[in-house]
C-alpha cells in the first residue's frame, strides 16, 4: 500500500502523466515549481509501479541528489539499491537510485528498467544523459521532472520529451499555502555588468564576475541591507565562486552575525551542519556557490540574497525557490536582489508559459523581461502592476505617459489619477467577453498573444456554475471540473487556428 499522501494537485498531475502514457507518449516531462512536491509525486508513482512488478530507476546528476532521493525513499518505506560510486551492488532490488555517470558506465551490466525517472530533467538533453536515453530507446517509459523545463541557454527539451504535463503555477501554490509569498527587494546594482564577458553558453564568466562583485562596497551594502531588513533571520546568499562566498561570509561575521560558506569541497556532514545551524539558530547566514541551487530542502530559510548575476532563468528560479518552502511561523521570504536578476528574468511568481520548444532569445542583454510586476520607488519592493499603490508602504506611483497610452481610445482628463486609469482598464477588460473581444483588446493595448489565453483561462477557473453552464458560456467541451483547463486550451488552440485561416 502506498504510504505517501499526495495533495489534490499532485494526484491530478499523476493522473495527467498516466493519461499521457496511455495516449502513446513514452517520454513525458512533468513541470512543478520548486517546493511544490515533485519528489513525493514521482516516488508515489515509483511505489505504484513497483507494486505492479515493475522496475524503476531514479536518475540524478549530483551526489547530494543521490542522498536526498535515497532519504525520501527510506522515509516512505521504499527499499532501494544504488547504481553509484562506492555503493554496494544490489541489482536484484526493483528500485535503484542512480548517478548519471555510473549508470552510463554500467548500461550493459544492469537490468533494464520499466520506468526511468529523471530528476532535474532540464539537464537531460546533454552528453551523458543523451547516451543513456539513446541506449534505452523506446524500451522504457521516461518521466522527467523539473521546475524549469529549459536549459540555461533557453533551448527547450522537445528533442528528448514528447509531451509536457504542467502542475500549478507558483502563484497558485502560494494561494494554496504550499509556498510562502516572496517579498522582493530590487536594489540598484552597484556592479557594472556591461563589461563582463560571457562564455559560449551565454553565462557570465565566473572569473570576470568575481572581480566585479568581490568589492567591499558591494558586500558591505548587502550586509547593511540584511541588518536593516532582517537582522538575525536565517538567510542564504548566492555567490560567484568559493572565494567570493568565503569573503561574503567573513563580512557578515565581522558585522556581528554568525555566517559560514558552503561549497563542493566540504564534507557532506559539514554542509548538513550549516543547514542545521540555520534551522536551530546557531547560524544566521550561509553563503554558497551552486551547491544549494538544486535539490536542497531548507525550509527554515526566510531570506534569500543574490550576489551572483546569472543569465540562466533556471538557476535564478532554483535559487529563489530555496526560500519559498513553508514551515511553522513563516509567512513570507525576503528576496534581496543586489544584481538585477529579476530585471532580466521576471518576478518569481510571474506567469510563464513553459513549452518543449524553449524560449525566444532576447535581442539585447539590456532588454528587460516583460513583467506583470513593478518596483516601488520608495521602499524598492516589487508588487503587481494592477495595484494602485504599493501594498507595503502605501506609496503611489507617478502617472507616466506610457500608462495613459495603455488606455488607448479612452478620453481622459489631464488630472486623471492612476486609480481612475486602472478602473478604466478593468472595465474595458470586463466588457471583453469572448476570445475575439480579448484579442481585439490585446491588439489595442499591445499585449502579447498569450495574454488573451491567461485572461480567458483565469475566468473559466473562477466560475462556480455547472459544467453545462460554463461550457455554454465560454464555448467549451469540458467533461467535468477537472477538465476545464484542458478544455480552455482546446478552445484557445481552435481560436488560433481560425486566426491563421
């Protein structure tokens, strides 16, 4: 009997994954935000499969992930072996936790699994991963799981997976109480990133980035803001490299806080002691470089500081996600961004349309992300644009020509307030009943095409009427309440086809 009690949205995702397999897809990618419970969902599926006599392999790329999945398996009573270095060979067990390199080296030696589960699957179309997938071909079912289904260079995973199953959005998980609200501070970066070179993958070169970031003024500013906003709260700070993380930790210690740096050169028990210190209060700050960007569960963290600028959306969301896990007494997480990561990638709760095709590259590095959020000029915190004033400090934004132009075709007086402008926009949107109406409004305002779909879908999901009534009102073919999202997508796709024709 399966001992894991999944949340309703996890159960729905498991059902959607199974439906995809039944529909003929053998390689399915499951997307769920960091902290949403991906590990529980795929271990649940593994236990179910093993109960039917199947063999399941978990495939990961880091030592800490091998240990983490092994610990979760033990927690839920799933006996397992390892295909990893310095581990005994117990191939007779139907569940195996595998490091990617070890599995590649033993492909001809180990039994073939029925289900291969790939954690952090945004790595799956590179090198060794591809060798493993090519070896198994269509002989096994593959489930990839990730919070960010794009590689660091923005390329998608359509050459590996044939279908995408999407769980709830981060904002929905916050509303459900499964993640805490990120309280985001956008500080003006003190570093000059324009002169830093990038590598062939488009990421900043670490040595050049370190030279620009490892300056007393920048580190001192980060310490001062922590002292002002969250003194003594458990915090993690992302840094460029080991030396940078050590220097930042030293600065926090000098300021009277207890801080340590963690990195890949430390023993596992030393890293664990640092995280335990954040939880029990013996440490205030842990600085790191890469080590805790993936696969680390540290819910005690209520402050995430960013002192590493990255071109990778995946890395950015992984780092922020470390602080969004809930726990008793924690109702928010401060994100202290000293490097402008949000300006490039958008707010953590930004609506993103994940696809297997990846993202369209920006034309210029200076081009900022089209965002649903804005920054308060007074307190520097980020909030949803539709708010008439900052919900944190009450400051009202200045009315800009651009904001007035967004209400195209509406006569306004010179002294029109921002509140009045927003009422006009909301009224105009409410009067746009159909997809065709929303499309016309989209063209008028200059929004992107997907804006139409998200407004349309959000309306449908908020309806409380009967299925027959909702179908009639929106022109859908939903079979039940759980089918509403898929029916909305079908209606949207049909509408797009009609526009092309």
